[in-house]
């Protein structure tokens, strides 16, 4: 443990040695360039009269870094630098160690006794050197203690970080393994239920079983979409997402997305409106991920809107960095509060327990969608208000070349910070995890 500086305890002894009435210790602050009183004591260790300290004498020593002795008079006529001096003999010396200035030690005694002599000055300078050394030692010990504390804290943080990374890697490996294990039987369930539905269509008496088969298929596809989201999350956290760039007609993708999303939108008695430009032309991006982002946003808009309108718009615009695609998905649904907007792109973020129970979901879709956009050198933004609907705006480059993805380290770093991509959504799936604050 750092020992306490003995400086304040030495003042009564200094008073007795030099033959003063009181001693005042001032410390210097480099940040304010001012002297601050640390302690004031008389020979008995009691607090001294602060009115006897001359600011002009202290300032003289601070600026000159030299000892200074002077005296006032009973009438108060004596001045220093325009300031009246107290009716006392005064002596002040700097606390110096090399070029390091620690402060000033200041002594006073009554006019009934003789003024301070050169011997008093020499004694006080020797004492000041001793005090400066003590202060430097205390300062060094304090710095050493702080350094040791910081080192121990850094070591603990490093161990905690490594443990967290190990836990994250184990979690990601478990999620990836379980996702693959669960998708295999689910695919079989979906396939066999579709075969049974086809057979029931050929048997008149078995027609009543068809709705049950369709429910099995819908539940299985929904579960499969949730598993796909968890698998995407594990890939994103591991930084193993890749883009598969290709040239394709954007209008075709928008048509596919519209046909898939329209039944979901109309299921809640909503009207679907498309405001896309007719000549969007060819683009070079990851087709699967562009399609998935739009499906996620449209599916989510459908989920949180009832007897309203869901609209998809798309157009090109020129920017300083080339042409850009701008998609907007807007709805007239329940909207979001400012606090929900702040965290909708976080994983597993959900608005409230009541909303979660009503709408369900895992809270991954929008986080994953944003990672897809950022991986393609774009982004997604949101504007919303409670009860007034929500608008998501997606901006992507028209053409993305492999050179735009270099250097690889940047892509991996972006993926590690939750920039990733997702596998294709099963046709007909609702992709429940779209609004992370409720899903």
C-alpha cells in the first residue's frame, strides 16, 4: 500500500525550527496554473489564520521559482505588486525538484520579532527540498500503484474477454450444429406432408385431412425459417458470411417478392401497393440476399398491419459515388416508439412481453437484414411513430464488384460486427424474425 505523504504533518515542526508563528503549504495545479492551499498550521498543530497569507507573495514565488522575504507594517501601507501586505514578517520558498514545481511553503511571524534572515531562508530552502523529495516519492508511489492496478485490471479483462470468446465460439458451434441437425428432419416432415396432401387430393373420403396437412406444412416451414435465422446468426458471429455476386434483372426479383408477400399482406385484410419504377434495369448484387431483405421487410409490415396498406417502392438515383438503388417498405401499422426504434436492429430485441406474445418471433430478422445490406456496402434505416406506421429505407449500390469487397480483412471485421448474410428463404415462409423488437 502506498504510504501517506508526511508533508502536512511536518508544518508544526517547520514552524518551530524556523521560528515562525504559522506555516502554510500550497500545492501547484498544472491544469489551472494556480496554487491551492493544502494545509495551514501553527506551532501547536492548530489551523492558522488564513487572512495572514499574502497572495502577492505567493504569486511572486510561483512566477520566479525563488525564495522571497518581505514585511508589512502596522498601518497596512506596505504593498507588493499593488496588493497590501499583512502586518507580519513573511517568508516563502518554492518546492522544487529539478524542473518540477510542486508548490510553495509560506511562513509568517509577528512584527514584534525580527524579520526573517538569510539563515532562515537557507533553512527553509533545505526543508523545501526535503518536502519536494517527499512529494515526488509519494507521487511516484501513487503512479506505480495506479499502474499495477491498471495492469491487474487489464489482465482480468483479457481473461474475461478470452472466456467470453470461448463461450461465444462454443455457442455458435452448438447453434450451427443443432440448426443442421434440426433442418434435416424438418425437411423430411415438409416433404412427406406435401406427398400426403397430394394423395389425399386423389382420395375423396380423405379430403378432410388436407387442411391438417397444410397446417403441418405451415408450422414446419415457420420452424424451418426460425432455424435458418439462428444458423445465419451463428455465421454472422463467426464472420463466415460470403457474398455471391451475379448480374440479374431487378424487376424479376421484385415480381417474385411481390407474389410471395402478397398473400401474407392480404391475409390481414391489407392492401398491397407497388410503386416501383418500370425500368430498374440489371444490377450486380447478391440476388438471394436482396430478395431476402425485401421479403423480411414486407412480411414484417404485413404482420404488424391490419386493415391498412403496405407499399413497396424502388427507384434508382445518382450519387457522388455512383448510382444507387433505393427501396422503401412502408405500412400503416402499429408503428414504434423512439425507444423501440433505437434497438430494432439489435439481436433478440423485442418491444414488450405483450407484443411478443401477440406477434411471436425470435428478434433476429431485422438485425440479419441490416447485416446483409451492410455486407453489400449499403444500409437500412427506419422512420416510425406509434400508431402512425413504419417506413424502412434500403440503399444499395447498383453494381457491386469483387474489388469492392477487398481487402478481405475488412469484410471479416464487418461480419464480426454483425454484418452478415442469409440463406434463401423457403418459398411460402413468413420469415417471422423481421422486427427484432417484437419477434
